C-alpha cells in the first residue's frame, strides 16, 4: 500500500473529508450511532449506493465505526470514532460560517 504524503494539514483534512457527502454524513452521526436507513434519511439527496461507498471510505480512514449485531433480522449501526468526533468538532466553525453567509452564497450564480 502506498503511503500518503501531504503538503500541509489542510491538504490531509480535505483528503479525508473531501467530496459532497462526507461532512454531511459526519454531521448525521453527530448525535450518536445510527442505522443505515436512519443515516440515509439524515442526509437528504444521497443515494443508497453513494452512502455505502462513502461509509466504506470513512471506515477505512478511521472516521466511522461499523458495528454488526448478529440477530434476526441483522442490524448494523454506524458511529463516529474518536477521530471522526474530533473532525466533526473541527467542522463546526465551517458550518457556522456557512449559516452566516448562506444568503450571499445562494445569490452567487452557478458556474
């Protein structure tokens, strides 16, 4: 496996949380563990396939824990690891900035 190399901390952070859905998934897990269906409802607009792919990547990076309960019917819950929780805390100011500036951002014509 190739070792990752970054030019700065922001480069590393964006690599882990980059893309359209990962920050929203992290926020969807902010209040505690969720089952797949609950998480999908918490992230409006995400497809089942995209959620599966993003959760696998986030699990691989150590942000999300997947716990399988061996019962009938089978149950799987997703939760944040300590690393995922710390990233969520780092994203809070970004979300606050977005809330504060949402009207300005919405007024910008699409490219």
